[in-house]
C-alpha cells in the first residue's frame, strides 16, 4: 500500500525560500531566530522584499483579513444608514455595469495576463522590451477602455432599465446616477493591475497587500465626509477616490521606484501587445461564472424589494474568508507557477498546484463549518441596528449559510484557473467557464422561481461546483495537474473535523437559544446582543476544541504544520 505524500509539507516551489525565511534553527546566540516576530513581520512588509510562496500567501492573507475587516465596517455603515431600502439596492446594483465593462474589455483581471507576459520577458533577460510593451498596452487600453466608459455613461439609463427590470423609476434613476460615478474607477483598476504585475513578477507583494485597504477605506471616508450633503452618492464618490488612491496610485508609485517608466506609445505591431491580446481575448470573449454569478443574482433579485441588497451583503460576507483562502493563495502562487512553467519544470508545477488545492480545500471545509454554524448570531450581532432589522439579519444569514456550502469549491477553482493562466492558456478556462455559465442559467431561473432569493444562492453553489470539476478534469486530461495527486486523505480528515465541530456548535446554539430565549425576546436591545455574543464566544471555543481534537486523532498534519510555521512550537 502506498502512503499518500504529505501535501502540507513545503512544496518544491517554496521549500528553499521558506527554509531561509522561516527557519526554526536556533541562531548562533542560542535564541530561536536572530530576529524578533516584529522585525521579521516588518521585513515582509517592505515593498522591495522578495517573497516565497508561503510568505507571500501569509502577507496577502493578512492583508485580505484586514481588508475584510474594513469591508465589514463598510457594510455595517451602509446597512445602518440605508438598510435594504431603495438607496441600498441602487448602490449595490450600480457596480454591475462597471464590472461587466472591465470583464469584457480587459479580461477581468489585468494582472493575471501581465504576470505571465512579464515573467517571460524577465526570464529571457528582455525587461526593457517588456517595459516598452507595458507602455504600448496601457496607451492602447486607455483609448479603448476610456471610449467604452464614455459610451456607458451615455447609455446607462437603457442598461439599467434592461438588466434591472424589477426596479421602479425612482430606484432605476438613482442606480443610473451611482453607476455613472463608479464607471471611471475601471481605468484605475486596469492601470493599477498593469503596474502591480511589475511588482508581482519581482515577487514583491507588499503593495498588493496595502492597496485593497486604501480602496476599502475610500467608501467609508466618502460617506463620513459627504453623506449629509450627497446622500448615498457619497459612497460612490468615496469608492472612486479609493480606487484612485489605492489600486492605481500606490502601484504606479512603487512601479516607478522599481524603475518602470510609462510612455505614451501606440504600436499595433508590438510583440507584447499581440501576446496580451492573444491571452486576453479568450477572457473577453467568454464569461466565467466566478464573475457572472453576481450579475445573474442581481438580475433576478431586482424583482424582489431589498433582495439585491441582502444577497449582496451575504455575498460580501462570504467572500471575506473565500478571498483569504482562494484569492490570497492564487495571487501569491501565480508568479511562481508561471516561472516554473516557463522553466519547463513540469513536475514541480503539477505538485505545486496540487498542494495548493489540497490546502485551500482542507481549510475551506473547516472555515465553512464555522461560518454556517455561527453565521446567524454573527450577522445579527454585527449588522442589526439602524435601518437594518433583526429580521433582515436572519434573512441575510440564511443566504450566507447557503453560499458558505461552496467555500471549498470557490477556493479550489481559483488555484486551478491560475494553473492554466500560468501556462499561458486562457482559451480553455474561458470555454469551460462560458459553457458552465450557459448551462447554469436555467438552474438559476428554475431555483429562483421555486425558492425565491434562496434558490439563487443554491444555484450559485451548483454552478461553481460544475466549474471547479470541469477545470480540474481539463487539467487532468491535459496531463498538467493530476486529480489523483490531491491529498484526499487529508481533505477527508478536515471534512470529518468540520462536520464534528459544526454539529457540536449547532447543538450548543440550540441549547443557548432555549436558555437565553427569554433574553433574546426581551425588548431591550442589549439583551439580544448579549445572547448573540455568548453564542459566538462559546461556539467558537467549542468548535476550535473539537475540530483540533478530531484533526489530531485522525492523524491530520494540519495542526502540527500550522503551529510549526507560526513557530508556536
């Protein structure tokens, strides 16, 4: 019998760097490590620090955690002021058209294709040519994307009437106004993605960690300063300001410090431009359910008053742990995967992808268990108040729990998709994503008619399951990443721990509900908050204890490796 290899050990693409950065060997002075936690942490945040996969993932996960904390404050601020009313629905719907333009004109994520291109130039010692191509592509897309934004500003009323056909005249007019404010932000995201790719290729992730924090704060600052004068429009103005200051300005400043100089150049024959078009066209021509999911949900939910807002809040809460697991790991891994593929190190590439998928799936199963068990009291505790009632919180928690069922799938597909991107293949994932999206549309429509907004959440889970499975099979068939190389034993252990911890917390919450029922039904607001807080504190402690016990009893490597890497023992 062959013992499955331990996927939670450092993979080939990170072992050397991790050994150098996170070594547990004693220092010559007899102390554990020559630098303190604070010194090492500050060193990782230095903009020019070259990261390993592990250290980059840690930095981006911390950044994502902080970003989602800011996001929670942002959502709390919005729900307190506007609840699930007309202004809230209009504001949440206003992001759809800008997202569509970004997706169909620049492939949704400029940094993904640029990392692949610039990595090739860098590995070949042709960085000057890569910098010129960067200027050519930026100039070209400023014209294309700028023209599209002007047209969108003009035709926004027709778009809102068509896509959000359930909005009344007042809500539609407000949505148009907010959409027009948000549209120019796409220029900032595109340019920031291009300049950010320069830093990613150099394995410098600190700016990518800070930029989202500035963007998230923009909405809050705009609201605090301008809400009395501009109402909900203040949130859109703040969001635009955050996009300028964070994703664009910060990346531009540090790309210049790295030696990159942008020049206005138009050259339709540039090799880099042609390569970018080749990689990006498939992303523009097709549509992935990863992005279209929000569009589809908003379209159907527009016929139910307040549903656009509640579904948006639930999805934003769900994407917090999803971003920490999937996006952080994916963004950190992409430059390393691209480098391995360029160097023709196929075995290290395949094992690196499989290891990453095994990790995020295992962690996703555990995280989903806690999210489902404690989502109700958490949402009620954090968001109920102002114009957001406890009934609204319970409905939002229902959608949140349904979304959370698919957390491990969202995490896995993010890594799998980047395996294709790192290999310079954007056509296959585009075709797969388009097929899944088209097949999923009747599922969304049918479940919406049968179960209302909750049906849309279930349809989202079904759709992402199809997409993840299809991409995994395609990688397997192309002999890029074998499905058999995943650590199914470790994932099974994490699933068992997740089920045990989740069941225990569910029983605990039921017991607390019986004991504290009188307090929760009392008219005093603080009684309800106290009951929620008690369930959260006790539930978290019980879940952690049971999950850790189950993992250790089943022989999981996760607790031991996690503690070793955190240098707790």
